[in-house]
C-alpha cells in the first residue's frame, strides 16, 4: 500500500469517526433542548396553577372578611 492510499484510508476513517461523533453530539444537544423546553413548560404550568390558587384564596379571604363585617357583634 502506498503512502497516499494509506493517507486516504486514514482520512476516510477519521472523517467517518468525526461524522459519527458530530451526529451523536447533535442528538445530545437536541435531547437536552427538548428536556429544557419540557421543564420550562412544566414550570409555566405549575406557576399558572399557583397563581390561580393564590387568586382563589385571596377571593375567599375577601369574601370571609366581608361576611364578618356584615355580621353584628
């Protein structure tokens, strides 16, 4: 085998290895971004639920306070 053939074979193997690693890296980044988006959606959903509960609690407290003001002592 000549040097040029050996160099071409080595280059080909190196390019194949690089392409494989790049694909794995890209897949990892996509998976991490998907997880990040899922986590952000979960946080937004939980925040919405918390805010709705706080509003309901605030309204219930206001209603109880108004009821206490109306009743004579």
